[in-house]
C-alpha cells in the first residue's frame, strides 16, 4: 500500500529476528528479498518524553514543521515545579546524555533544539555541601530542598566531629560570605546553607616533636596546645633522667641550640616548632645523633661503633626517607653547622665523610607536593602529587566523580591568573579521553556539574575553596 506520510526513510530488513541491514530510501537503493524475511518501516514519530519535577510529566508529540526545543517541551509539560533543579539532563536516542542549564537558556534567550525521541529529565533541586577536615567522613554531600541543610546538618551528614575537644574553628564559605564558628554555637546555627557551600573543620594546632636519649619514653609525639614548650614535651614523654644536665634542641632548619635541663623556667619558656627534635644525653661527646627525615632516628654510641662515616650513620638510622629529593644534610658540631649535599652522585663523598663524636646530623623534612581537586568529586580538596600524575588520576585520587559530574568539560587551572585549560575526562563515549595531560605541583582541577560554565564564577569558587584549604592546619595528617 505504499508508505504513509509519517514513514521514516530508514527501513529495517531482518531474517528470523536477526537484523541483516538498514536500507536508506533517500539514496534510491533497492534490494532483492528472499522468503522468510521481514521488512519493517518505522514511523517518523516526533515524540519527547518528560519526567521529573514538571507539573505534567509524560509523552508529548510535535508536528513535523514544529521545532523541538527545551522551553517548548517544558511548556507542554506544564512548566517546572518550584523544586526543579536548574541543571536538567537530556537523554538522546543514541544513549548520550546532555546536561543543560535552564537559567542560561532563559537568560541568554537561546533555546536549545533537541532530537525527536529524546527524554528530558528535570531532577529535584539539591544543595551540595563539601565538608572537610576533622570530621569522621569528609566528602561532598547532597540535600534535597525539603531537607534541613544547616551547618549542623552538614556536619552530621559527614559523620560528626572526630573529637569536639580538638576542634579549633569551623570555617564556612557560603556563596561570597565567609564565616568562622566555634563548636559552642553549632546548635544555634539553624541557617540553611546555599548550594556549593564549603565547610572546613580545623583542629587545634598540633606539632610533631621527636624526643631521643635519656628519656622515659623516647619517640615521636603529636603535641596539641597553644605554643607547647620543651617542658610540655618532656612531660608527655615521661620525664628526663636526673643525670641529664643539657638538652640539645634541633630545629627544622638544622640549627642546634643547647639548653640547661636544670632550669625549669627556661624549659617552660622555650617554645617548640613543628618537626623539632629534643636530644637528652649525659655525655654528648660519646654519641652521634641522627634525626629528621630518616626511617629510624636515634642516638649512636661512639664507643660501640667506633669512627663512623656519614653514610654509615645514615644506614644505622634506617637510611634516608627521600634519598633522591632530600638534597641536603646538616651536621652540627662544636657550635658550627655544615651543609652536605645528598645527590646520588655525591654518595661516595658521604662514605668518606667521617663524623666527629658529639655531632648532630639532621636531614630536613620535605614539604609534600600537592594538587587540588574541587567540584563534583567524592572527596574534594588536597591530593598528594606524584611524578607523572595525570588529571584523570587526580580525580580518581579524590574519590572519583559524583553522579552530577560533567567529566567532558573539566577545567585545569595552572594558576588563577590565567584562563584554564578545558579537558575531556569522559571515557564513556567510546573515544580516548583527553585527560592524560601531566600535572605539575600546585595545579587545580575543577569538575563542573554543567557543560556550560561561567569561568569567572568557577574561578571565584576555586579561589574561595583554595583559601580555606591552604589555611587549614594539618590537612595531610
């Protein structure tokens, strides 16, 4: 009987439910048929399916001469509900999902055309809050509009505070407003947070101090408090042997300071810094101390080992934690400090370098390299950098993308003064992802929730997040 007016140009020919090929009538082709074959002529139906937060979800038909656009579709579906999200999803017949922003479509006056047979999903508007720091389950949390989403609710969703006694302050970046709160006001903070808020719970300042020698419990201690002193560290480690008269305080810069252990007031006024080391010995001339970024810091007896080279002493201390990158070693003796290089090429010179009794060898700690990952990832914040790290790997280290992430439009900031690079990290489209760009320490990755982004707004969000993260104490611990 011929084709109807609504017949599609593609005709499917199959044999016993097994597809053979498609025939495009527009090209004027014809083929011979055999018995048992089926010819199927699909109708060129122009339907759109609408679901989610609209007043009349369902299936809507459009005339052949009518352009199918987002705003026309939503009008057919009775418009959006007040609870509708600005970020909608369009599922194309091919299976590809297109994220779109309703506010941008309306504000820019550019309605978006979509393909017949697509499905438009209008999800509920949600509030996304990132919670990091001294909480039990840091991460990105989502609240529906009809749920309570105050600061207290966000902290509860993150598993609560690890220990209220160690919390210093709670920093909140809510839009353009930055605030700081103490734990005592949490129950009174019922104000709702806005979308993309950032909460960081910082702990009270703590420092890492190593105590060696004639001490009840030598070792490495984390000491919390306001300006902890040598007296505090001695008390934490169980007290000094009464025969110790002099303490050696080695700073993170390798400088050595001798302090009279019998003057308790001086010990109480001698304040410590992070990664300081206290050495308590009866007779310094009988020992050599190796401290800092070695695997087993300790005090080694000259009478037991005899003359020792720098290489031998480092070996006794378990070796360097970061041999290729430590770069230098400080040797302090008789009030003088010598700096020694530690590159692999200089290893022979380390074996020839004999260290005098009473010396202190200090290997500086390295500041860990880092990159930052913000936006639609499970654990936004700081990620430890390693050589050769790529953008995709950094996102994976941050817990991977959320269900709202648009990986095909990720942004790489090499600094906040230049325009970011746009990266395609989406490996779900059957094509190689372009996320293998090698990163450098300090790089920032932002994973958006829309394919259409306002770079100025994103840079503002990144700058605010970066400010809170970098001001946080002990974020790597």
